[in-house]
């Protein structure tokens, strides 16, 4: 059993790691980072608990309280509805199932900024939208 003091020790450790990460970000003079939002397209209902690792690209930024948003940039093509891997585990099996019938679903990127830089993240998202020109209607399901 952990005490409240133990909890605050973990929070202090996390905050120290966050502050170090922010300093590195600032030292590199980064405004935004564009990275994957999800390792798969939108997951079928009920699969998120089995494929939460697909969200690993968001874990650090969520834990550190960074500002982030996602923007669609393309759609899954019919030739991308398969998951190729030599692994024979449940994660691979679930990823294969999640991709079945996914053609037409949007695929996005994550735009990340420092904490409290919402306007900058929104501007980055808008620029990506304008540059990519993603405006096709959603598929009928």
C-alpha cells in the first residue's frame, strides 16, 4: 500500500523528467513535432482495450501535459488492410483483425507543442490541413 507521500514522490519524479524534456525541446528550438497519432487506423468497437499499445505515440506527451491534436492526412487504401508480421502473438492477431475492412478510414498525424501552446498547435494543424487538402467525405458504414 502506497501513501500520499509516495504518490507525490512519483509526481515530483515525473515533473523533473518533464522539465528536463522541455529544456531539451527548447534547446533544439522546436516549435512543434509532427508524429504518428496511432499505430493503426480507427479501431473497431471493443478493440481499444486489446490494442492500447497502438496509442504509444501519445503516452509521453499526455503524461507530460503537452498540448497536442490530431489531423487526418490520408485514408487507408484497400492494399493497406493487412498487417504483415512474423510474430504469432495476440497483439499481432488483434492488429490484423482491426485492419480488416478499414479501407477508407482516415489516418492522422499528431501535432505536439509545449504545454499551454494551444494556439501554435492549432496553427500547425491548420497548415497541415491546408497543405494536404484532406477534405473527402467520410465513407458510408
